[in-house]
C-alpha cells in the first residue's frame, strides 16, 4: 500500500471514506510501504504519525505531517525521520 486513507464513523458500523490526503510520495525521503499510522490532536492541530520505509537506509522510519482540521489535505512538507540529515 502506498497511501494512507481517512475514514470516519458515528456508529462504528457505517463508514465514510474521506480519500487519501497523504501518501508515501508526500515524503521525499520515503520509498515504499504505508503502514497503519496514528493521528493525535494537540492544541487544536492534528498530527499524523506514519510508519514507512526510508529510501536511503531501507529501514522503517516515522514521518510526521500536521494539519489544522481533520480530513484536509496534508501539506506536502512533512518532516524527515528524527535524527535524519535530509
């Protein structure tokens, strides 16, 4: 899988698909694999932590993308992996 999709549900039975606001291509340093991520709300901003594969090392890395509202397209400037020199 090369993208992360967003879905919502009011009853955990019926789901609405909000598309893919973030993909592996959003991270210039990533190469493949879009594993299950986690969204965290902090001070009114949503941060999406996503595991993917780092191109330079072929190791798993965590990317972080942030947006002010859920279901919005994520800016195309996500952070590189922690400790990275990219």
